[in-house]
């Protein structure tokens, strides 16, 4: 019997067993993993670069030994010498599987590049940045009044701009005298003043009058994706936005997996810190290039993240966040030097503002959402849901605001789904299923046509239909429930029960065939019973967190629901409510806020007063800990039904009639109301 090893690919989550000696590229192709290669495996194109992970991976249930891949070979050695290869990378065509292994496919090795949907929303922001430039005329030195150049510069700033006190580090002091003399005692200085600083910090100095623009970076560092917005610090305009996958995914898709990796692998936290800092450097260069500016002109960054990302970005071991009482190293805002965070691709003296966290599992990203959406100023009861791998939930009004986090997992991002993938061209993102014929139609990212429109095949010829992303799987499951293909308990019916061949046997359960291109060598995209369960677990955690906040607040309903993040911008309220992801409200009371966390980061970057505001607000937000609340589990179990086992959804019933079907062993099969039409909202 041939000995086999388990190969797990991230970020796709696809896995399979392969004979020892199988090239990683071969394993990727057989699993349908998005790993590029154009040279036919000869080790000359560099497209198939991969990053193996070693050590304990509790989430995946594997231990990766140092010899899990074949030894570094002459082809890789030649390639690294001649063209360069990032430390830790291997060529997928050369590295062979010799044991259980976790392999990350970096963005540049993916054929279908990730579409980062955390774009910057239009928002009026009152400009009051912490970093500004000032033109000054400095007194020349005088033998009869011996003072240093820095002191006379400070005196000029006090007299001409009423700026009281400056500090400068050694790199600025080295340049100070030649710059002042070159400018004939006239200079433009770049100053930063943090919220709690009485003195300004001198970040840069130019001879004479310098008209160069100053730029800042607003960063939303999520568990799965990192988004960055390059802003002009003069007018707040967003000049470029970009994003990439968080490279920490190879250490664990969810937060607790990464905490476990740090616990079980000495130096694991250092590995993850290095990976994410390198990614932010890459993003900074990318957005600067897109905007046509030099990265050295980026003088400030405002960054938001959840508590685990907060610790790993700062270089703090996150172990305390993995166990009660979930203590943060600090929940306060921070103003730090970029170079101390290894952010060397910004200006050498750039400053980084870290927004405050709310509590152990509710981070600076939730604080940024609160800054952007201001639930503390709302007259009515508003529920704000920012969904990612970890959901941050806010509930409140002008009298009181509550917050919690809920571990939804990566299913909403398309991970752990049989045909799932990240959002990229070719991924199914919209789904409709005819309730009578049970036939699907869908749209893919990058194409405006639906699959049953003339010209669709030609339009997708370049990318193909490659899989299904988070928004697609959410709509697919909701549509299957509305079409009578899935019952309230989440069970997919048989062909006889549902009346369609598309529900085909899949082991001991059934799967719904969304798209089948296998005859032409393409993928067969299905929604399996396992996919339904993954979505049920994710949406149950989300709803239970919201319902727990409502219990704590003492309310049975909310007036408005705001969907934040990429989820909110790409999921229809109707589908979210059919699944039971959010509480029942009139559908026109549900709105999308876009990337509210990123917007909050931009506000903090561009307005010092906003920093004071959020630092005050977080002290008045009450955090509810889902991990120790007994009712969370009760709500979770009830929410596993679609939409809910016990709670009525009267507003949803006004626009959608859900078929009364049951596909369990004692169910009524295809009878009952399985074929009843629903009203379209």
C-alpha cells in the first residue's frame, strides 16, 4: 500500500491525501488550488512559489515536521541565486510532499488574484491631521548669542506658528545644519503632534519652501484580508486603495487557531508578526505606486484590528487572549514609530496611530466602526454588524452602547466550503434559483451578465467559472431554502423529494449542482451538505451574539440594522434574513455601511479631535463576553435552523414565503408545500 500524506492549502482551505514524493504543484492542480505555473514545472517561471508552514496546527489537526517537504534542490538554488527568492519560499514544482504539510499560496502565485472588497467609501471628514508641514524663517547663528540650530528652529516655530516645543531624533539632527544652510535659513518642516503630546515631533525638514504633499495610510488589518487607503493629508482625498490576503492564514484561518499556533510553537508569534508587517510594507509600496507617489512621502499611519491582530502586529504574544479573562496588554491608543514596527517602506520617521481597543475580544476595529457609525448618537436602537472571520457587533443608542465579538469562522469568506474560494474573477458571487424549475442562475465576479444571459460563456472565457465566494454561498443557501431544496433544519432533499436531478447523492447525503463544466475539463461546483452546515454554524454564532446583546439591553427587537464590511456591501438584506443571520426588521431598515472599520481608521488619520472622541467613547461601551454567557449557547442552537427554530420573523414573512418542507427520515418527502412559489421582495 502506497504511503500517503495530508496536504492542506491556504487560503483556500482545500486538502487531500497524496503519495509521498508528489510535487506540490501536482497536488495543487488535482485539488483545484489556484497555483500558477507557465513553464511546465521546469523551475524557470517562478509562478508557483509557495510557503510551507511547520510546527503544530491544532485547527487542522496536524503536526508539520521540518522534513515534510523534500530537500532544497539545485533548481531552487539556481533560481534564488540568479533571480532571488524570499526566505521561506519554495517552488511548488520542485518541492515534493514527504509528510503532512500546510502550504500557503501567496497572492502573487495565484492565477485569479483576490478581489479586496474593502474599498474606501465617500465620506466628508473635517480635516485636522496630526501631521502637517510649516514654512519657517530661522534666525542665523550669532557668536554673541550662542544657541543651537534646533533651538532657533523651535523659536521660529513658536513665533511664527505658535507651536510650543519640538523634538527631533538623531536622523533629523544629522540633516538639520546642511538643510538650513542650503535654504539660507528658510525651511519647510513636517511636524507630528500626537493626541497626548504637548510637544511636536520633527519628522522631516526641507530647504526653503517645499510644496511636496504629505500622505497618510489608513489600514484595516483583518484576520483574512488587509486593506489600505492612501490619503492626502491636505484634503483627505483617497488617492489609492489596495488589499491583500493576511499571510497569517497559513498559521490558522481563525484567531484562536493563531493563538494556539503561538502557544504550541516556540517563536510562532514572532513568525506571525514578521509575516503581517512584511505584508503591510508591501501594501504601502503598492498603493504608493498606484497613486504615483514615493512611499517615503507617507508620514503617518492609522491602523485598526481585532485584539489578536493587535497583539501580533505589535509583537506581543497573544497567549493571554486565548484564555479567560482575555486580558489585553493595553487597551489604550498608541502613537509609535514606524521603524520600531519594521515598517521600513514608509518615511523613515513616520508615526503610527493605533486606535484603542474596547476589550479582550472587541478590538480597535470595533472602535473604528463606532467612530464611523456613531451608535452613541442614535435616537433609535441600532444594531451594527461587522462580519468577517470574527464578527464585531454593536448595539445601542444615545443612552447606552453594548459590544461583543462572535467567532463566525471563515465560511462567510468562502473558506471551508467545498467549491469555496476567495473573492476573485470567476467566482460566483450572486445566485438565484427558480422555485418551480429549481434551476439556478448566477453571476461571477468581473462579469455583469447572468449565467443564462446571451453572451455569458464568451464573457467568462478568460477566467472560467472557478468556484463560489462568500457572498455566493450565502445567497445560494438562502435561495435553496426559498426554493424548497433545503428544509428548516438545513437538510438538502433527494431528487425525489425536491423534484430536480440537481440534488444528487453525495455519500450519505445530497448536494446541489450549481454548475458542471467537468465534461470540458472544468470544475463541478456544488453546494454540499457540509457547506450548509458550515454556513449554519457561522450564521448561528452571528445571530446568537446579536441576540445576547439584545437580552443584555432588555429589548426584543431593534429599529435598524447596519451591515458593515465587505459582507454588508455584497449581501442582500433579504438573503441575510432568510438565513437568520440578523434579527427580523423591515428590509428597508437594513443598510450597508461599506468598510466602516476602514472609514473609522481614515477619520482617525485625518482628524485629531476624532481620536479624542473615540478614546472617550470606548470607555462608555459595555463589553459582553459571549464565551461565558450561558444564553449564548441557547441562542446558538435555536439559530441553527433556517431562519430560526423558535423566533418568528414577521417582517420577513411579509416579503418571503418559505416552503414548509422536511427532508429528515420521517419527513413527508416531496409532498407538502415544497413546490409552493414565494413572493419576490
